[in-house]
C-alpha cells in the first residue's frame, strides 16, 4: 500500500482540494516509477487508479481536451477502466456521465483517435471530433464542484487511498 505522511496530507489540504488530491496521485506516480505500465499496474488498487485517472483526465482536458487525452495515450486508461463507475460511486455523477458519453465516442472512433498523427492531422482532429466540445464545456462548468465531491470522498475514506503515516 502506498504510504503518505499525515503531515503532508494536512499541509496539502490547507492549500485546497487540488493540492490535497495531488499529494495522493504524486505518491502513486512515485510508486509506479513515474508512469503506468503492464508490469506495475497492479501496484495500485481500484480507488488509487480512479484518482490517478482523474488527475490525467483533468490535466489533459484542461490543456487540450479529449483529443489530446487520447493522443497522449490516456484514452484507454481513463475510458476503458471503470473510472466513470467509480467516480459515480464517490458521488461525482456529473463527471461520470461525461466520461460515459466520451467512451461512446471513443469506442466508435478508437482506431482513428489513437493513430499516430502529424501536428496538422492532430489539429484537424479537433474539427473532426467536435462532439467532444460539448462534453469538455460541461466538464469545465462542473469541474470545481465535482473535484470537491471526490476530495471529500477521499478525506472520508483515507484508508482506501493510502496508508497514512503518523
């Protein structure tokens, strides 16, 4: 189990919910050696994978949307795993709905979305897959509230996300 010092969690929580969640996902990435591989994927439990998928999702969506998320190799990790279901169980129902709808688009166009592209082809994908635009806008509208729900869930269920060191 990933271990995190209680003092680090308290310090991060005082800075806000984003920093609070980042303490956990930073520890997960450290445990994984910086990235997820087939060799290390079983080092994290389902709760931890959900939080890490949420981090990748948020970072990629805020920077370049679903097209970037998928082109950077996180489509399968975020959309093929039970991330949406787990977030729904944590109470982040709006985010869960967005991920389910994105998965439908992803599944229908997976080969095209995941293919190697030139910079021009990559940029053209934003026009080609405008159906992601509405989902991204919805996410930006609910992001703060949904992240707060997840942070509260983590805070109330710390033992599922890390072993807390006193």
